[in-house]
C-alpha cells in the first residue's frame, strides 16, 4: 500500500474518530452520578419542665411523667425549616433521683403550625465536664421530618436532696432543652 492510499484510509476514518472523541468529552458529564442529598442537622434549644408521678426518690420504681416546654431558637432555619416550637411529652420508665431509663413520646408543634411526633428512649448520662443530662435518642414517626433521627438532651440542675430522701420524692424538675434533628432536605 502506498503512502497516498494509507493517507486516504486515515482521512476516511477521521469523521468516526472526531465523533467518538466528541462523545468521549461529553460523556463524563452525562455519566456523573446525581449528587446524593446531604443530611441537614437542625439544632433547637429552649427550656422544659417535667412532672413525675410518683416522685423520684432513691428507690428505683415505675414512674410516669409529663413534660412541657418551648424551643425558642432553631438553627439553621429558613424557607422549609422552622425557627421555634412548643414541646409536649409523656414518658414512663424505672427511675430514681440519680438515674434510670425511660421511653418518651414527644410532639413538637412548630411555629408555622406543622408538627413532628418523636419516639425516644434513654436515661441520665454524665457527659464531659461532670454535668448530668437526660439524653434520649430516637426517631420522628410522623409529621414534619418523618424518618429523621433525633437526640434530645435536657440538662439537669443539681437535684435538691431533701425531696429525693422522702417517700414522696421529687415531683418536678426543669432545665435547658436541646433537640437535634438529622434529616434529608
């Protein structure tokens, strides 16, 4: 085959090479997997008061409780995220003044009228720094952010010793509240 014939065959293949090259440069963008949604961690802070029946004392016993409070600041917030909410919860478990475990169902009524129903369980922990906190982990069962995971922490004030030493026990406690919600936008 002479050089002219070889060059002719090369030129004949040139359109196919150009098409494949152009397709190759365009295909990485077309083959890129869609970006996965990034979880949003929303942290709401506020204050909660809880009442216990029977009261908490030194003896482990089955206790029922009810809590009410306000979430006054949620970050981030924006178009689809609330800025605040009202919290109500019911709980039960074997508890004492110094610990125990419990399950609780919480409803948050958000500032825009929406709501979330959480189911959580946990107990008293002593995080770094020696302060005690009631820590609950769970999930949002229904309403806004359904399926999201939650961590709720209520910082415990030093407990007054006299009520804990009586049979009646401590019937009410209050403290700062933090609710962390991890969800997909």
